[in-house]
């Protein structure tokens, strides 16, 4: 601690260590010298603080003291305060309690011998690259209100830029005359009643976690001599700020997990801010506060889908084929059993099998699958077990039946296995490629991306300035993503075409893009834990998106989407202009065949007047 006098030392308490020097004191015995056995000596040494024992064995009246003691008081304020600060700042939540921070401020006043010293702490948000108010319960930061103001002055920006660049404390011995201080900043600090100040970053490893502020109303109170002391306790505050930030982040993530599902990284900042504000309201006593709406305005949507052509028909055919084969195998067992057993139940079951085979060959009916398998499981198969135990001649036929039944599912599962394997391979191929390319697209400009697997894969993209933090958005990024989408859909067409020959069921895919040139708003639906478009006008976009996969060409009834082609749907002719340029470019790159079909679409339920373009993809040989 510097030995200079701040002029206010008498007004604050100090800590002193006491040293006794008894070198100049002599002890004389009065009368006969007391005799102590070795055991008594050891007894006294082991009971040094029991004065009554000492008085008994060594009566005070038998001794006199001559000479003098020296009493020396040593100022240990610095060591004592630093020790107390260490223990205080290691406690959890110490920075979230205003009374605790007041106690720490009081200890710093003692340390610097300044009764009017002010302590301020601001946290540094690495994500936002800015200092922020360190919790609503801490209102001691000199500059918090100025930092949070929407009209943040250039002077404060220069100050923090200087601190971050130099990574050295800034000492202002006299704010009124200090050089290098922007005038607007000077006036604001003076307005706060601060005439001298020290601003020091709080480093934690290579990162900056906060800012420590010390201020005094007297010019010259804080100067370069104080920096040696400041450097001793800066690491203690840094650890406390880091711990508090981690605890706060844990609480924020708990709120997010409770209120939302997994959050897309692009939007995570917005959910963090909302969770932080909810925690603040709860801490302020408003326990009934609810999460604020999460809405992103003025974003542009992109939608694309890769649909498996005729998947419903192929699935029905697979189910139908498996049912027919299953019933046929069961019929063989029943017919063979009739040769050895004359049971009425055998005739009834044979009739059931024959009747359903006839119906299935005419076409599968909804509900047939469940009812037929239920009858086989509850009526036929228990009978097969009885026959296998009591009629040895039937065991080979029954064993042949069970060889064709999937042991896990308990049904014949040949054609459906092939169909589902084919669908899975298509979906996995498309999804893996989409995810790979999406990682690259995020580098163009951060955006929200969601992908769904059904009988095929569809994806949505939302991009706009409101989705990201501190990054300007330009329509050139939107154009880049639209061209990227076209390129991705062309490659998906080519990859799924090449995959067809290797599939157990040679399924084909169709590709579709919905063009929407107007921006819209999206809102997080907490009940459904997902994003949806917001507002009545924007709902039309969702309706179109859900229905265009079944769109047909006006006047012909032909499906718009066709294998090997890329279809683009739009509502206004002007929306197609941009994409016509992209198509021309891809045709020049030999990715698309020459020629474009411009089509009108039949009216969909609740939607009419849609237009479309269709262009053939050049399949690589």
C-alpha cells in the first residue's frame, strides 16, 4: 500500500498487527524459588492458556518484573483486506447480492483509505463483444446506463476499444483535465460525481470477462501508485465474475430447456436474451412473469422438397404382397392339416383365408392389414402350435411357415422391408448431402435451417437481419442462398437417380422449389416447440407450401413434379425473373437441359392462380 496520505485516512478503519518486544524486561524471584518437577513443567506447557494452573504452581507474588516492554503496531491493512476479499469473492452469488457488494466496496475504501471510493463492476459478453450490466441487483457500475443506452456515444466506444486493445488499466487522475478522454465521456463521468478513476479489465485466461471500476469524487485520489494494489485484487474479481457468468448461463440454459426444444445456433442469442430477461423479472419479485414472445420479423423464406414419387402406392403394394404371401402360407398349413385332422375350425379358417386372398387381389382396403394379422396371430397360429405338437406329419409345413415370419415383428415382412430400406437409403442420402451443403451455406450468411424426413426430405430456410446479432444483412446473401438452393436441388436429382439402380425397390424422386419473394415474420410456437410463420397474411405461404406437392398442370391434369425434372412454383410473374437468370446460368454450366416449361396450375384447395416453371435436370452418365 502506498504510504501517501489521501487526506481522508482518519475517516476509515485500519488493520494493525501487534508486536511485543520483552527484551528489556527482567524477572526476579521474591523469596524462595518455586520448585517444579519435570512432569509439572510439561503439564504447564500443555496448558498454556489455563492461567489458574500457572497461578497455582507459579504464584505471581513470588516474582517481580523490572524494565519495560516495547509495543509496535504494524499496518497490515493491505494483507488483511486482500485476504478477506479472497474469501468473500470465492462465495457463490456474491456478485448478485447488493448488500454483499456494498461490503466489498467498504473493504476497498479501507484498503485505499478513501471513505468515498466507489466500486463498479460490468461484465463483458464475449458473444456480443460488449460490456453489459452485471445483473439487475448490481447497480454500482458508473457507466452501465450509458453502455446500455441505444445512443451509445462514440466516446465510450473509443474507451472500451482502447481498453481491449491495450489490455492495460486506464488511470484518470483528474477526469476534468485528463488527456485522451473524449469530451462527451468526460462530461458524463463528471456528471456522475467522479473526478478520479481507474478502469481495469478483468482477464480470465485469454478472455476478458468484465471491467472493474474505481472512482473517487476527489481529483488525484487515484493515480499510478495505486496500480500495484489494484493488480493484486483484479484476479479475485475476475474469478468471481467468471463464476457468476457460468452460474447465470446454467440458469439460462435451464429456462431454455424448460421452455423450448433444441435451439438452432443462429437464433440461440435471442432465446438467451429472453431467458435472461425472464430470470431478471423473477428476481425482481414478479414470479408470475412468462417468457416473452420470440418473433423474428422481415425474414425471407426458401422451401424445397425431394419427394418419393408414388411412395403411397409402392407402400400399399408392398403391404398387399406381404399379406397375400402370408395368407397363402397359412392356407397351405390349413389345407395340409385337413388331410390329418377333421376339425370344423380348419374349414372356417380356410374359408377366411380364401375370402381375404380374393379381396386382397382386387386391392387392399384400409384396415385390412391390422384385422388380418390380428386374426392370424390370435386364431391360426395358436392352432399351428397345437398341430405341430400333436401331428408330427405337419411339422415340416408349419416350420416352413415360421421360416418366412419375421421373429421380431411376428409377421411376413419381405416386400415392406425392401420398400422401407429403399426409402431410408434415399432419405439418408439426401439428408447427408443437404447437411453437408448446409454447413457451407451457413458461412455465406447465418440463417435458420430445418429439415424433415417423411417419404422424402423437405427443408425450410429463413434468412434476414433480425435472425443474427451484430451482422448487417444484404439482399446479396438472399440471392446467394437462392442460387445455392437451385444447385443443391439439381445435385439431389442426380444423386437419387444414380441411387435408383441400387435400391431393392427402384423408387424415383421429384424435386420442387417454392419461390416467395416477400419477407415475412416467424414466431416460436411454444406449445408445438417449433417455428411457424406469423400473421394472417403470411399463413397463405404455409398453405401453399403444404399443398403444392400434389399440384397439377392446368388443362392436362398432369402432375407438376416429375422424376428427372426440377419444378419451381410462384404466385407472381415478377418472382420468376431472378430464377430465370439462375436457370440460364445452370444451363450454360451443362447442369440443366435447354428449354423451360412455363405452366399454369390447377386451383388447389384455398389457393388459385399459381404459376410454375419446369426444367429437366441433365443426368450425369
